[in-house]
């Protein structure tokens, strides 16, 4: 076979059949023997340091903290693109943006891509998801998006799907408009808790899990929350839960942008006044995170009630972070850790070590091959990530990644190791070079420092090699000529 499309993959791995495409047969048999359920939980624009388990002393996230305490968390999980659509495409395909071609928001994920949901559907799992998928552009927010009532086949591998995208678009908005029209034009902080996207997404996930349990079907469930995406407006009581005086001060120093590229200087312009509201914005952001944590708690409680907890692999991550006032910047799309370093937690009682922290670098393209291997499946053709199953189950320490690769809409390209952060801005002579081991806040840009010229040249070569490695490995070569 010269190439593998999603439709071809589904044809050769029909529900309940042994997966035979590209060597998946033996792995599928192993999956049948173990049949772990899989629950992938994702938040949107969620900073890693806004979780108690990652060192935040103020925020209340008892359910995420419990997942970390009874599972393994990664300290250095880096996105490949710090924007929603490209990042989600990376997670669900295990491929770099250049390969899956979702180079920025607004570019739909090709239906020929094989997704994580496709892999599990092909292995006989029931697949379902609720909340923010963002595989398709959803601007303007009130434009129609697929719903099960009008979509004739699985949605990117999901046999059951309930879209609750930003701006209450998708099924979530339709549901409110049909059933609760008095609230459909109200902002999030003014609507009842039970109508909010976070509550709704968790509710559909719970219903899906219950149906699978009743039928005795193994499931792949995707529970995805829109928040804590801006505009930072949780409903009560989360709106009043945190006080500005308890919020950490933003990372910032006078002259912060004096040695930064012009792109960053432009990003920061006009935001000087926003810094005065950083503390308030953070109280609302924290409130959204705690609301989500409570919703996650409802899902975990359901697993416990159904006695499925020990048989369920749970993964938690986010698509990217938020600058949230640090360096005078907000939102996403940057290589700073606040934007590009996300939480990653794996939890599976008795299979994954409890309370362990992994410091090695992982990339979000590693999620698909890792989840697949843990479930006894092999990755489909074209996957570029590395499985971390050995790190999680055999106590291995080497993640196989010396660097993480991050890009932003083909505008800038970054390599990040445990020691250095190197960013090149396309079409300019500008860039960023930080000794993150000694300068974790990335205040001092060494790009133009003559003492680091040799290092810069070496990292430039490595970046070029990495960019070339992101090219699509498909179609597969099957003949010598």
C-alpha cells in the first residue's frame, strides 16, 4: 500500500475485527486480552503551574492532584504548536504540523488523517467525546457544526460526539438555544452552573461511560473542556472563590523587551494597562480551573461507582498554556513555558507507578503512540512521536527526546532542551537564546552575545535538521524504485 488514508484504515480495521493494517494484528490481539478503558481529559489554554500537583500553593485542584499522586506526571511536556487547532491535531495524529498540515488555527484537519479515536474504534472500542474538539474551524461562532443528528458517520473516529466549542458553538450552543433560550445570549458567568460548557461536557462523558459499562463495551472517552480559555469568566461560586491579593505576581522586569525580537515587542504593545488587571484576571482563571477540577471529579466518581477505575487508563493534558500577564503578555502562540509547557499526567492503578515525576522531555506527538502501546495497540503509519510506555511501565528514564520542537504558524521555530531555549524568527536576523538552567524566567536573551556565537551556530544546524524531520513520512515506500 503506497499510503494509508483514514478511510482505508477503517476499511481494514472494522469494529470488532483484528486490526491487520501495517502490522497491527498482534497488538490488537493483546488489546483484546487486556481491554483497558481509556479516558483522555483535556483542558484548553491551561498553564501547567496552575495545578496544585505542579507546585501551585493557592489553586484548588484536588482531583487533578489525586491523579498525579496516584499516577505519573511529566514536568517537561512541550506542545509542537501553541495554538488550539494545530496542537490538537498533533495530539490526535502523533504527527508534526508540517505532516498533518494544520499549520495554524483556521485550517481543518484532513479527514484522511488517522486519529487516536480511529485507532481505538478499529480495535473494537466504543469511541465517544464531548466538549472542545476543534478539528474544524468554528468562526464565526454561530455557524453550523456537525452534530450526531445530521452527521452520517463517525466524526474523526468518534462514533459518539458532542461538540461544545468556544463561544458556545456546536451542539452545546444548539442545546441551550433549544432548551434554555433565556440563557443563550448570556455570558458564561451569568448562566447556571448546569448549563455551562464544563458541566455539560462532563455530563456527556459520564453518560457515555455509563452506556458503555451497561453494554460491557471497552471505551475510548475524550472529555475536553473549553476553559480556562479567555475571557476568564467562570460562574458563581467560582467567580468569587479567589482573592486578588492571593495571586502570584507576574513574571516581569523593567526593560523586559529591550533585547527581545520585534515580534515580541509588537505583541506586548498596548498591553501595559492589562498588567494592572493581572491579579483579577488570575482569580477568574483560577476559578475556571477549579470548576473544571470539580467536573473531572464527577467523571472519576462515576468510574469508581461502576467499579471501572482499576481498568481505566486516564491521561490528562492541555492543548497549550496562557502567558496570563507574564512578561506583559497574554494568551498563547509563544515558546515561553507559560504558553508551550503543559501538564501531562498518566494514571492507571497497578500498571503505572504512583507519585512518580519524569523530568525528561516529551512532546505532545508522543501521546498517541504512548496511549496506543499502553492499550496493547501499535501506532498507525506516519506517526512521528515516540512511545513513552517504557518510561511509564518499566521505570525507564530516557524519553528519547534531547529537544522539543515548537513552531508557530511557520513564523518562528524553537528547539528546547533542559539547558537551552533557541528560537529563530523566519525572514529576520532575530531570535532568542536562553540558558534556561540558570535563567528559568528567560529574561536575558543571549542571541547577540559573542560568547555564545558557536552555540548559536550549533543550535541553528540542529534546528534545521529538526525542521527537515517534521516532513510527512507518508506515503510509505513499498518498492525499491
